């Protein structure tokens, strides 16, 4: 009977990290050697590795399920996909590994599952390399001792409560496997967890799902709130590799942030981007479908109360509330005047008339925009000229604007697509150099 998903998260660029690819091969071969296939399903989620690495995964017979992603959704995204695979296959346990974790013990998974079954106050079992009799060798806070195995060091306390670890008596399940129970905090590094517990501590889908280490802290707090104990497999089952495997194959220094982004092919911290959230929305619902508002208005009780006040006054045209809005909005943007109108489209039609844009004029605008933008230009008798947009944020490209500008260009309309600002400063610099004068119209309907 299948009980557990052994899931691997992988990312490797063999050109930049040749040593990491070697470690990944060892990881896969160790899974083949030590994982009992009668009680588990194996799966891998690859975060858009280099082509040779992906071919290695495709040709590997070790994995029952292979998910090769077209983009890097990072550990947090891959964890969610693996949890969904476990749920779809009616499995009860989830063991998450990375492509630089090397297993070194067999006959442990069955005992590990039975340990969690018989000790339900433990929601999670630590499986990383650790020796209780020599725990000082793994103490991350030990300042006086030279630590040989840095990748497997841990905080020997509960970092959520700052309490010392309270160890139980040894619990033997076989001649080879000894377990302990203590008050250790939750950690994402290769632990075995019951799928129900995973769903309780894994965050719902929101626009600010935290990046890896912030995610771990969030899950740690939720785990603590459940008042669960932590199991520990003495001597562990896998070892994390040394950080040298991440060193680049060439030694050119990183002088710019863009160099690092090119190397990692991903975001550089803080929070995960909308592309990953979209992938989550499609593939991982955390039991309860969650709608992510990307282009909808954020209307709540405060806005509804304000509308009720207007209707209660029985004055539905231009009045005191309209004047208040114009005054406060002008103050907010640092303008002398502001005029409230019914829609952005109406504003664009008015702008064409105010700037005397008409026959013989050209107006450059993004190729992806609402139809009202081009309609306003055509209605004025001018010619809309469409500039290409960047592939990631769908905003107008300054290089395209510069290419399309000519003596007939009367205005440029920019759009901040999906609330992401375009490179308006670069376009402003172009306009300052232009002759005759070119107007800049900022369509902020998406903002």
C-alpha cells in the first residue's frame, strides 16, 4: 500500500554549477538505492533546469511522476505542486527533498511513518543528519568550536519560543532506528510530515506569499500554534551538501544586481512574483479555492458606506463630494487642479481636445491597452501608432517609443499595465529632447 510521496525539488544549470549537477546525480542514485518503492510514490518538480539536466530527469526511471516547469517557481512553488501530487494520489505523508540532499540509510521510511502514526502529538519528523550523542558538532550557535559539517548545523533550541530542547527517552522501532520527541521548531529541510498537518501550516494563496526563509518562519509560527511536538530520527537519513557545489564555474565578480539575477534566473528576495502566484492559482488550491484579485477594483465596506451617503443625500450629480474628491486628489499628487470625470476613456477624449490633437498628428501608445485609448485618438482625427511592450510586464518599451517618434508625433500615451509602473522616466528624457513639443499622457486606469 502506498503511504508516502517522496518528492524532490530540483534546479540546476550545469554550465554555471557543474558540481551541483554531480551532486544531483548522487541524490537520484541514492533515492534508487534507499527508498522502498512498495510504500511510496516518487516525484520530481524541476524548476526549469538546463537542457542536459532535464534530459537526465526524463531518462531517469527513479521517478514515477515528473513535472518539468517552463519557469523557476522556486522551492515554495515546487513544494505546493508536490503536496498537490500527494493529495491527488491519496497519500498520507510527504517527504520533501532537494536535489542536493544525499540519502545514506535504508530501511528507515517504514519505521519513520510508523513512528508518526503511533505518536500523533508529533506532526513532523526531522530526518536530516544529526547525532544526539554528539549534538555539539551540529550546534549552529557554538562559537568556540570549529564546525566541520556546516551544511547540517542546526539551532539546538526552539527558535520560535527561544526555549531549550526537552528530549524524551529513546524510542526504538527496530535494531537500527531510534527516535526521540522534543519541542523543536518546524523546519523545511527534508522532514517527513503528515499531509493534513502540512495543509494546516502551509499559507493560503495571497498576493504576499513570502519567499523561502520568510515562508519557513510563517509555517514555523503556525506549527507552534498547533502545540505539536517534533520527532527526531537519531543519526538522520540524509546529508545536505557543502556550499562549494553552488560556486560558479567561472570566477567573474558580480558587479551588478542584474548579474546575480541572470545567474539565479529568479527574483532576488522579499516576496514571490505574480507569475508564481498565477501558477499556484492554477495548480494548488490548499483545499479552499482562493481568488487572487489582479485587475479587479478593491471595493470594501468603506466605499459602500460612502456611496450610500451620496444616495441618501438625493444629489446624484456634481456636488460637494465631487469637489472634496478633486481637492484631496490634487493635494495627493501635488497638482494645482484636478477634475473628476466618469471614466478614463472620457478623460482621454477630453485630453485630445485640450491638447488640440487632430488631423496629421500621430499618438504613440502601447500595443496592449484598452480600446478606448485608440478610439480617442481616432475620434480626434489623429493616427494611433502602436509600440511593442515588454514580454514580462506588458508595459510600453522606451526603445520602441524612440524608434517610432518623428516630426508628426504629437503625444505619447503610457499605461502602467496591471499596476506595474512602466519606465516613464526614460520616456520623459526622450520627450525633453524632442522638437517640436511632444505631450506625455499617463493612462492610470490600471494603476
